[in-house]
């Protein structure tokens, strides 16, 4: 089940790069995810929660801009893989499954990147505009992240 949750949080990273680590950080800070005795304990600090939350909010805003590059360009894609790995590792860490969680998070990030791009493009075509599709994707990412971390 831990690997499924790590893949799921990776999918969130594929949708919105910073939403997954922000959600994991909040979960650690709230005590939903026990990271205190792991190498990822820093994610539960108020500083990590604040910084990752600001980055996630900034990304939600920036994603609405027409100048934002595709999530599939190397830098954007790489960032999603890194945050998927970090978030998945955090989910696995309390169970001594750090590497397996990271790998699962990477797999989820790849899935989320490609499936999210295709779903958003399809929704944007059917709605005739990208903004409503982007907002739906934002909602799915935030709600999905909350459902994942609140059930750890």
C-alpha cells in the first residue's frame, strides 16, 4: 500500500511540480507522516512548510500564464521527477522504504506528467480554452494531494 501511495503522490508531482512536496511537508508538520527519525525530517519543519507552500502557490499562478513552457520540456519534466522522487521517498521513509518510495514517486511523476498533459489538452479542446482546463487540473492536484496525505 505504501508504494501505491508513493506512486499516487508522484502523479500529483506530474500534475503540479510543487504541490506534492508541499502536501508531504504539511503532512509531516501536522504529524500525519512520521518523518522525525528519518533523513527527510526537515520536511516537517515550519520553514519547509512555508517555502514549499509559497512555491506551490507560485506555480499555480505561473501555470495560468501563456508563456509557461510545456511540462514535457527537459527542465520541467526533470523537476517533476525530482519532486516525485522526494515526495515518494517521504511516504516510504517511515517504513524503511526510502528507495522504493522514491522509485515509485518517479514512476508516478512520469505517469502524471504525460497523462496530465493529455487530459488537460483534451479538456481544453472540448472547452475551447485552456484556463478552465488548467483550473480543473489545479483542483485535481490539490484535492488529490490532500486525499493522499490525509490517509497516510
